[in-house]
């Protein structure tokens, strides 16, 4: 439902053959890649928290995980891929200190709302520090098979 089967097959085949890294056009794009095909322009969850969520909201979670306030203007021209299907290289996982993971476990009262916010925040953690990401078809460093078969949605409001 969230990942186009043809794109996933292409990524898995390139990984199997050892050609994923060399299939693009420079950069380290292959160290973090959103695999979902639903791209959501804008972001409303930081404003419209569900009623059955706990006391911690999106901005609170962002502050705990990254030590800085969330800037919603980052979503004026970008969005994100929904639903947390990701390819993350071990170098990116290890780029955050062990204490970051321990703090996330100790200080965040994880519930369904906070875990759903992570679909945006994984990109902040492993994709270079920015919350929002560009659509794949606008990223010239990606191979063609990753820039095709993309969907667009207008918002995250129910």
C-alpha cells in the first residue's frame, strides 16, 4: 500500500547486485532513502493534534530529540514521504550517538501519535538534519528508477 512494488523490487535488486550506490549521480543519497510513494506537501500534525494523543505534541518531540524548536516554515515549499518505510545505511544509524537513542527511549512517552510523527522526523535524524524533503523526481542525484512512480497528496489532515 505504501511502497510501489516495482520501485521496491528495483531497490532490492540493486542492493543484491551491489549497484545501488553507483546507480545515482553523486552524493550519499543511498545512505537514507524514503521508500514510500505517497508524498505529502505541507504538514499539519504540528498544528492539529488528535484528541486521543498524550500530553507531548509534535513540537515537544522535536525539541526532545533534536534540542531545538520546530520551524514550520520548512514545509512551505517541501513535504515528506509518509509512513516510515525507509532505507537507512548503518553509517547514518551510527552517526547519532548511543545516548540519542537512550534519551528517546527514556524521555519520550511513546504512543500512537508520537510514533506517527516520526514519519517526518526520521528524515531529520538520518537525512541531513532538515525536517522536510524534496520529491524524488526533483532530485537529480537519484537514479531514474527512483524518480518515477511518485504520488502527491495535499495535506495530512484526516
